[in-house]
C-alpha cells in the first residue's frame, strides 16, 4: 500500500474569528488571503496535489442581501451568545464596503475549475457543535443552508470540517443524513480532544504548540484500515498536523516546524500510511511570501516521495471509494 498525502483547508475569512478579532484590523490579511487562492490552486495543480477546501457557506453569497436569503431558518441558541454569527451580524452589520471580510463567490468558483480540488463545507455560519444548550435542529438547518448556498455552484458537498475542531459524535448522523460522507476528526492525543467555549486550557495549548516542533504525542500518520466507519455515519479522517504559519519572531522554530512535517511525511510514505495536513488560508495572509515558500518546500517533498515511494494525493472525498 502506497502512502497517501491529504490537505484540508478551513476557508473562513472573518466568519472564523468574528467573536475574538477586530474586523478592520484584519482587512489586509483577508485581502491577501483572497489573492492567494488562485496562487494556491496553481501550485497544487502543478504538483498534482488534491485538496479539500472546507468553506464557510456564508462565503458563497455575493452580498448581505443574498446572505440574508440563505441563512438558516433555525439559528443556534448558545449559552454564550457571542459565538452566534447571527447575533454578531445584528450588532455589527455586513456593510458592502466590508464585503472583503464576508463574501468570496469568485474564489469559490475558482476552486471548482481545478481537478482534484474538492469544495466541502465548514458549515454555513461557522457552527460550534460543542457549545452548551445547542439545538440539533439548528445544526441540521445550518447544513441545509450550506447546501442551498452551494446549489448555484453545482457543488454537492460530501465532506465537512467541524469549526474550531469541535468534533461531536452526536452530530455525525445528522451530517450523514445531509449528504456528508467524510469528516475530519482530531488527532488521537489528549491535548487535541475537542472542548467547548474555546477553553482549551494552558496545558493543552502548551502540548499542541510543542508537538508542532518535537514529538509530544502519538504517531501522526495512520493506516487506511484504521479509519473509523460506522453504519449511517461519515468516515472519520483524523488530522495529522496543523501547518502553523511563518512568524518573523521565531526564525529557529520556523525551521523546526517545517522539518517536523517533512519527517512525518517521509515516515508516512515509507510505511504506506495516510498523512493529513491542514491549515486556514487566512494563516498565510499576514506573511504570504514566506508562507508560500514553506508550502513549496512541502509540495516539493511530496513530489519526491511520490517518485520514490509511490505516495499519492487524495482529497477527503476520495477516501470514500476505498474505505
């Protein structure tokens, strides 16, 4: 069995951080991110790397009026109201001069133009599946809205990534009933166990960060036969590694995190295992040139591993036929 290299991207713009970041301060990052989409598509195409773009459904809309028509008929009822995208919009609005933060239909169309690039869902409103007092009917309505938003693009979505990695087994049947056949799950380490309210805790953060540079957990690659599959539920594809963004403050750790990823990829290729890398396109927005240079190193390594060990690249949806 040859190794499998998978990339999944959580494409969000401001919908992913509306509860904790200032919209105007992120303007250049979001503008850079949208400019990077065609560059990412071209470099993936050059290296024949298949990628899942888990995209917030709100990004499919072209403006606030269309978003209003598409939004779910049942909104989430979180105890912590600040996590509701709909409450945030009510308080802050979606003015047309700030469309760069909320809508991206042109980039969504670009994704569909490249072979191997899978358009997937990151829910419609960056839905948090582990928040207290949540309503499963609201989650079902959210996925209905995401599917409705995708209809004009002729893009039935079969893969999903849970926002903030709030993977919740209780929602898997709803996912399946709404057409989702594969979801990204979390690494099999205690410090990646999903928690609500963003309260990962200091020790979790320390271990998550540290594991990006040195081994602090279990093996990150896994055999195809170990992927969880239950009747009436989507496949669960564990993430292997978050590609942390380049930082001008940490030259040494920039190199260290890249070496760790390359070593893990080599291990997966040699052992015929799956390696699942993920990040947010917005992570590249602050330092696009340096982050794209790092990505080129990773994709060049994949090309070498493909030549030497026969490693293949699959997006998340392509696992469905083989598991």
